[in-house]
């Protein structure tokens, strides 16, 4: 009989979608049971809580009581930091805090070296907040590598406690838990307004996948244009089937009738804003601050939420609201400790054994992006270099086919030559016009005498200019003809990099993180660390 596996054990939580909907719902159900036990007067209260406590010698523990949890906050925090510390204390295990200013990080040590060292001291779970984006993802990869090579006794798990403007998955856990509580655990619908700095606010970015626990999702995005939700998150929300409406200000929102009963306020993230936005902060604020005169516009049973902190001088939800029934942000904040207790319980392997749903599927990346076409089935085509037929070499055809302007194709062809290191060969570039569709252009690269292209060169060429056709010619015959499309996964290629300066993989941080991109159905290449989308031309450093 195969031993039952705990799917939560040793899992990292870097973004909301690292857990499946079934797994998230399991955590919410456990959170509900825990909260009931926490507030119960029953004499069995301690027994009930013990079901969740990592170190519980009374339950015939299978866990190592010496295992440790570390938190490391490279960016300031009150709620996430202290609810995590309180959650760790609940578990009666070793808990330590890392002080970046006193560590070798200040001697230019990398994140990977630092955290693999701490993992070697029997610390199994790390709760990390950074300014840089994608740090936990990178550490998860590194931790798996070290563990599989026997350099670590245990596989460490990394919990993202907020990374730059990217994601804040544990906040999403407690937010969704609070919404569910307020919905009487009904998962059929949610209508929510997200208000404030939707551009830099990582808590609202995590809602793009997190809110999928509800069957029907309506989201009203209320923010001045300059700090509206980024395009790629909008795209994902629509793909997830969310109904989206966009408003420029609260004035505009409350002037119409379909007002959400759940309203989630955020603060302008001044520390992440550029000078341009800072200059107009007062005008922006005015559009997202709740004012007394809006009170009579709110439907019955409207609840306000806020991840906090709020600015003590210019809060988006002013203090006069605190004593009103619409204040659900106080409860939301307390739920932070509960859901972080549950998360640690699951990742340690204390709970999770009774989970029966679906987990996150292992991604499969097809390698059919290089399709060989039998040259015999093709109309025999003779490529010419100037007036002479090409006897030997390589011809790359259909580059940027369909472009309406020849000029960008010329520039692009030079880039392709450079990126592929083709400039070492003699040859020529050509921009041609389609006979069938006049006004539609394409680029061609001729490389007479170039040696045949290896599969790894074809793979690189696919990532540079997917859509082209490669003809490898020998003795006047096309010996191999291949149609290339953009690879589903682009990695292991020199010269590629994420354009997001705040990404851990960005070359300026010298963390030696290998770049990797996943191609989305819309053709955008998304960085696996920070989720920034790129068009294929943007992933190249030159
Ligand atoms: C949020 C954060 O850090 O992203 N706060 C939190 O974790 N409770 C929101 C914010 O800082 O505005």
C-alpha cells in the first residue's frame, strides 16, 4: 500500500496561485475550525488547538520538535511581521528573526548563500519580505537543488511576505478568509471594489488569482489612471472570467448605483512611486480618500477592508469610520494571525493529511516549437544570394512576416544577426514584400557557407524570432527545413534577461539568477520570478 502523501508539506508560497483552489479552500476550512476553537470556552479548547500546533508531544508527534522557522524582513512591516512571529510562537517551535543590517548581506553576500546557510541549521520554513521581486521563487528553486543534491537534509519552504510591488499571498489568504466569513462561507459570488494604489499595491495584485475561490467575481477598480491596475493583471482577471469595471475616482464610483458591499482600500505606496507621481500625490489622494458625504451612498451591509498601514495624516479610510459597523478591517487584521498559524501548520506537515482535492498541476512544456517540414513535400525553392543560387548555407525566411513598415524589419534583422552571433559569417539581409499581400513585408537572412544550425541554435533562434522558417542548404538542395515558433519556456540562453529593474533576476542585482520566461497564450513571455510580461524582443539584453 502506498504511503499517503501530505501535499502541503515543504511547499513554498510565493504567489497566490502556488496553491490550487481546492488547497486554498482546505486552508480556509481549517482556519474556520481553528478560529472556532480559539474563541471557544470548551474545556477541550487546548486539545482542539493542539490539532494545529506543530510541536505537540501529546499527539505522538512525528515532527522534529527542533525544527525552526525564520522570518526575514528586508522591508518594514508591523502586521505581516508580527502576526507571523505570533503565529510561529503558537507552534512552540524554534523561531528566529533575521536582521539584514547585521548580516553578511551587507558584505554583498547573495540571498541564495544567506538562506541556504540558514536552511542548513535545521530551519525549514522562511517567511521573507523584500523590496526585490521574485526572491522566494529563486530561493525555492535553490532549496530544491540543494536538497536533491544532498547538500541539505530537508527541503526548505519559502513564504513570500510581500515582494516589491509583485505579490503578497499570505495577505490574500487572510483577506479571502475574511471575505468568506462575511459571506457566511458562501463561495458563489463576490462583488468587491478595489480602491487606491492599484499599480504598486501587491495586495491587490494577489487578488487577481486569489479571488478565483468565488464562482462569480465582479471587481470594480477605482484609481486615477496613473496608478490603475497594470494591463497584464487586467488581462488575467478577464481571462479568469471576472467582470471588471474601471473608475477614475470615488466621486465617479458613488455617482452610479451598482456599488459593491465589499470595499477594499489601499494606501498610495509613496515609497515605490517615481518623482512624477509623488509630485501629484495630493490630487491623486483626493480621488481615493473616503469622505463623510459618501456615507449615504453606501448600500446596506457595506463592509470596508484595508491591509493597513494607513497614513496617519491622509488615511484613505479616515478614523471616524473605525467605530462604525462597516469597519471590518480590525477583524481582517486579527485574522492575519489565524491564517498564518494555519499556513505554518500545513507547510510543516502538521495538518494536510486529510486533504483530498486537486493540487496544482505540474506544468508540461511541449518541445514542438521546432517543426521540421519535409523539404521533398515543398515546392522546390531556390534561394539566391544576389543573382547566384545558394549552393550551401542557411537561409532564414519569414522574419517578422506581415509587418506593414519595412524600416523596423531592417533594424530587427541586424539585432537577430547580432544576438545569434551570425555577424562572424559573410552574408546579407533582405526585406521583401509579399506578392500575395502587397504592403506586407518580411525579413530574410542569407548565410552562404554558414555551418548547419544545431538544435540549441534553433532553440535560441525560436526565442528570438519565433515564426520564421529555417532552410539549411547543402549542394543546392534544402536538406533541412524547419518552422520555428516561440518556445513555451525560454531558459538556459545567454543574453536574455527580465526588463523589470526590481526583479531578483535583473542583472543589476548580481544575484546570479538564471533568467527564465514562460510564453502565455497571448504570446507574451512572462518572467518566472516577478511575472513581468515581455514581448519577445524585450527579453534580450542587446
Ligand atoms: C501591505 C503591504 O505591505 O503590502 N501591508 C501589509 O502587509 N499589511 C500594504 C501596504 O503596505 O500598504
